[in-house]
C-alpha cells in the first residue's frame, strides 16, 4: 500500500488516498491511477536536506564527507509533484540529485535515534535540483537550492512499517541511466539524521528530510525528462523547461 495525494477528477479538489497496484482508493471511491493527476504526496512546512552524505558523491565534487551532517533548507514553495515541470533558473549549470526522502508523521522534538521510526510516516522520492554556479559563491546555498521547482517529490509515500531497507535509487535522463546507488552507502543513517535535526528544530507532520544523493550527478537542460526511481516507492517523473 502506498499513500498518495491527487486531484479529484470531478470537483478538482485535492484528496488523499491509498494506492494498490493501478488503483487508488479514497473513501468509498476507486480510481485508476492513470486517470489521475498526482500531487506531491505531502505538504511540508520545510525540507531539511543533507549534503555530502554519500562518500562517492562527496568525492566527485571534490569534497570530504563532513564530521557531522551538513544541513540546508528548501522552502515549501520549492515543491512540485509528479509530471510537473522543473523550471531552470538563469544559470549555466543546474544539476539533478536523486534522493530518498523521509516524511515525518507527527510533531516531534529531541527524538533519539532509537525512536526515529516512531515519528516516521514513510519514504518518498525527491530530486534535489541544484544550481552549481550559485553554490560556488553563496555559502548558505539559498539561490543554489531553494528556487521554485527545485524540490520535486513523489509519486507516493511508502509507509514506514512496510519499508524494506536498503533502498535502491536510480535516476535516468531521457531514458539514460545516470545514477545508481543504495542507501546502504549512507554515511549518516536515517535515525542519526532524525536525531540530529530534531535536536535543532521541531519537525512537523509532512516535513521532509532529504537524505543525500549517490554519485553520478549531472546537468539538466531544457527539454530533458528526468526520472527518479526508488524500488518499492515508484518513479518520480518531471520534464525540464
């Protein structure tokens, strides 16, 4: 079972439901997923991202893995859902980053790593779209990471209790495999990330923790079609403008 949000085909209102196979269930209604416009599966108040959390990715960018999780934020305005367009900023070098995203299930603060599962709703796919030109000169990464459409999320949430780790993460651009990794290579584990972040800030239901990207990042161009796939969750597809 997967958790989804979608536009009701009759009244145009957003609705939450569950998806099994090609069917979506909401209340007493059943829909074919192919006939629905899926939305981002959660509505975060913030997205907390983790940089350089895979050693191979840190190496390809010429960086070391930090001694403690390297954190930055994306605002809710950066979120788009499946099939929505990534609108490139005015930059000569914008790149994709396929990531496993953790979705928080309840308001929490100061969560011990051993209790991280108690506050986790589930997992979804994210593309941490990044402006590398801005990232080179702006130390807080606002222009590099927080622009509109820089946080595609979806297509669904795999509930925590149904998840089997590690997760296999791939990314394709125009059908060509660009990234192929596994969360078994995370430097800082998901429980450690939840403990670290919740010690700094209160996490709200629907908030997202983006856990980092494996090696293989590369550039996006107008006209591309990018797909993030995580086994058990599905495929997050977006066009690029």
